[in-house]
């Protein structure tokens, strides 16, 4: 996190069942069959 520059960030590992769900891919607008990953 770099709050002094007015930036903020957060990273977290996603729960595998949610991360790999087709509904999540659709929500994010990605296509896992084309190599897109979240």
C-alpha cells in the first residue's frame, strides 16, 4: 500500500470454488477457454 502517494491496493487469494466458477468468469467478462484467468 502506498498511501503517501494517494494510492491504495489490496490483494487477496480468492477462494478456489468462487475463483473457478463459470458464474465468476461470466461476471468478470473473461473466457477461461481462451486462457483468461481471474
